[in-house]
């Protein structure tokens, strides 16, 4: 026990520091520096972390795709495509019970595949969909939960920034992760739709028919035109990556250019909005980069002090029981998701756990285990956007609709978190749900 005192103390101090609300990047670096001196490690060891920062982050060509995808998501937000599609789907569904909810879920899938930006999707859906659902006398808790859950599909459905970071951390192909995420993402969206349809049938009072929509004329040509724009963007980005025609970074550049052109054609872009988009893109990118730098320093010191051996010892009782170990790890990540952001879990926890998982025998090759585990982690971390007290999607929604009680939002997300847990269990039990497309593409 005592031989692992330093890494265990580092972990405890990190958790305490994160709960203080101090910037995560500084907490990670500060804890590492403190234990560097406490343990008597030569200060020259810091140069190891500096080398990793330079080679793994500052000169990493793959990570350039992150600001480009963020920019693309914000640019697509100002194009007004989502609002037009929502109104079109409302008319197509002819105001049937649950029709608005189905439309919101479908828009969530389309926006997820076109942007991958959770914050932008949730705020956008809250702005254009919640007022319509409230006007149709939908349950406020249900509509809030649906908007949050549909908006977070972008963290799993490619092109997802989370998948890019997971792929970089786990040293696996982004293309394989994107392929593996398609099936689970569509299964999760199908579960949302099935839940809505069943609830609309059993309790139509929660999702009544929106009056006046059934008689509103609509133009199929205009609907197809509105749908064409995001579909072209999806094919441009995902098609080029999955088809092997472009790297994620090159595809992100194409997507950013396509989203900008779309915003210009829709006349939704002006100088003030461009400045806001550039500012938000820069802030988000810098935040992610600084956390990655802090996590690199922390991981270097943690491993120097025997952190890998401490993790292996912690799970030693489950050696030889791979699925028991897997579900234990997933449970730990799920619990951490209540309190920590997905970036912190991905950059700090994941590199420590992956070697333990890869060492187990799941009847799959090492590469397939990595891809499968990456999708399990991504699906698991999606719940961290919804679980209180710190679920980001909940506060995105609250920020967009200030008069909405937070208790109402908390109640609304419960069934969707349960659906996510069910899908997570299915992927864990049946790995081919994630790996089939990867195998077919090889």
C-alpha cells in the first residue's frame, strides 16, 4: 500500500483541486509540480513532459481539426438550417401526438452529424424548439430532457471532437472510431424515437397534437432543399474521412469552408457574428489545449511515481475476469461523469486505464479492443453531459432559457440517461454493434 502512496495522494489532491473550481489546467500542472518536489524527483525530469507536450500536442497535425470542427459548428448555427428543418419536419409530421418531439430528435441527429458541437446544438434546440413545444402544451420536463439528450448526440455521432481526442490519447485510427460510432449513435437515436412513440401512444397528454400545423401548407421542394445543405456538409466531411479521401484535419477544413459558404448563402453571417464565432472558437480551443498540456505534465509525473503499477494493483482482484473489470471501469467513469468534465476524464483517467483493459482477453485483437473500448467510453461520457450536478448540457439549456427551473430539467433527463445506460450495456455485451462497420471497411 505504502509503495503506492505518492500516486494515490496525487489522485486525491487532484480531485480536491477540481472541486475548488480552479481552472483544470492549472490544477493538473500544480499537483504535478508539488509532487515532483515532494518526491525528490530531479527537476530535470520536467524536460520529459516538455518534450511530450511539443511532440504530442503543439506539433500534432491531427489536433488542428479541433478548432476547425468547432468553427464549423458555430458557423452552421448562424446559417439557420436547423430552424428551417424543424419547421419543415413539423409540417411533414402533420401535428400528430409527439410530432414535435420526433422532429426535435431528427434535428438532433442531423445537427450531430453536421457539427459535433454539443453546446451549440443544445442552445440552438432550446431557442427554436422549446418555445414551440411549450406552446403545444408539451410536458416541460419531458421537452427539456429531450432537447438536452438530442443535443448531446453530437458527442458520439461523428464528426465528434471527443472521438478525435480519444483517438489521439489511445493512439488509434480516427477513421475506425468514426466508423465504430455510427452504429451506436444511430441505435441511441432510435431508442429516443422509440421512447417518444411509445410515450405518445400511452400518454398523449404529455405530447399533445400541435394545433394548426396539420393545415399549414408546405413545399416538398423547399424541404428537400433545406435538408440538402446539411446532408452535403455531412457527406463532404464524413464521406471524405470514411472513404479514405482526406484526413480528419483536411475534412475539417472542407467542413469549415462549406459551413461558411452555407452561412453566407443563407445571409445569416455578418461581421459581428463572425467576430463572435472566432472568439468562441479560440476560447474553446485554448481551453482544450491547456487542459491537454496540464494532463500531459500530470501523467508524466504520475507514471514516474509508480502510477501505472498503482492502477494495476487497484484492479488486481479482477485479473482474469475481463468483463467484471470492464463493467467496473465503466461504472467508475459513469460516477466520475457526475462531477468531472469529459475532457478531464478523457485526458487524465483514460490513459491510466487503457493499459489495464488492453491486457485482458476479450476474444478480440488488440486494435479491436481499443476501438470497442473507445466507443464504450464515448457512450459512457455522453451521460456526463446530462447527469447532475455538473452536466454541461443542463446548464447550456438553463442559460438559453433562464426561467426554466433546474429541477424540471433534472427530472426530464432521467429516462434519457437510462436509455443511454441500456445502449452502453448492449455495446459492452455485443461488441459487433460497434465493430461491424470497422471490419467491413478493412
